[in-house]
């Protein structure tokens, strides 16, 4: 027979991968946690599909429209193959809802509650019910953003004390950092003036300087700064 290394060379695969396929006693073993199967594009929608099938909604066209409205970008064929197996189960086991990406959770926390959709508000509440620490993070983060939006420097001391006695080490560290530059932070959360415009121009100059890889003289840098849009 053909050896493992010959097959690996012809297929462009790692010999360990070829050996795992060759020595597998059952194909299902390749689909386990240590197998090579990739996550399906349907994974985040399987719980929803299982519930809909349990409710008696099993039409491919109808379910495809529903999950596309929820963000599914895969094809109908992928969904049809999954539904064929799902319809054959008398009592489908509901998969737990997937955990949203950390970026989405952060966005829901930092965005004002009034600007969240009902779906996002409910999802955030579900996650808070599962993780008490997330409740603390949500309340402290929203409390600080409220200080920033409303120039509530007068309430900064109360917020910092609450953060310092909280269970989240990262927020305690953030509060300690505010203590080190207390006057500047208080002024920034109280006065209407801001150094944002200066900081923006400094960042723009740094960007222009990096684009020239440090090889331009000050005269050329000055011209680019003045002529840049």
C-alpha cells in the first residue's frame, strides 16, 4: 500500500493528519472535539431551528427566511441537510444558546439602554442572569459613561468608592488610576472644555509621519500637515 508520508506529500497534508484518518476505527471519531471538522455556519442557529421544529415549523423555505433575518449568510443546501437529520429526531435535544462575541456584549453594555433593541436588551439580561459578575460590570460601566456624558464630576468620588470595593479587579485598577490624576479627571468630567481637538491633531501628525517611514525632513512634513485634508 501507499505509505502515510507519500499520501501526505500528494495531498499537501500534515502526516499526523493523514495518520489520524488512516488509524480511525470509526469515522465519527473524526467529528469529536479532537477531530478535524470545522464549526458549521449553522451552529449559532441550531438551538432556534430545533425549537421551531419542535413547534411544528419544519419547512426549509420558511426557516431559511427566519434565520436569514437573524443574520444567517449560508446557503439553503446547508440548511436542508441539517433539517433532514433534525426531522428524523422524535425528541430533538435543544442546544444551549451560543455565547455572543465579547465585542457585542461590550457594545450592549456601553450603549445607552434606550438605544438597544428589544432583542439585544433581552440577550444582555439573559447573560446577566447567568453571570452575576456581568451585572456588576454593566452597572459600573454605565455609571461611569453617564458621568462622561452628563459632565457629572461631582459624583465621581461616589463612583470610585463603589468601584474600589467591587469584585472586579480590572475595574478596581481603573479606579486606582483615576486617583493618581484626580484633579485632571475631575476637571475633565466637570468643565465643558476638552483637549480632544488637540489630541486629534497630534494623532493626525503621527499618522502622516509614519506614512513617510521617518525619512522626510521637517519641511516636507510641514507641507503634508498643511495640505492634508
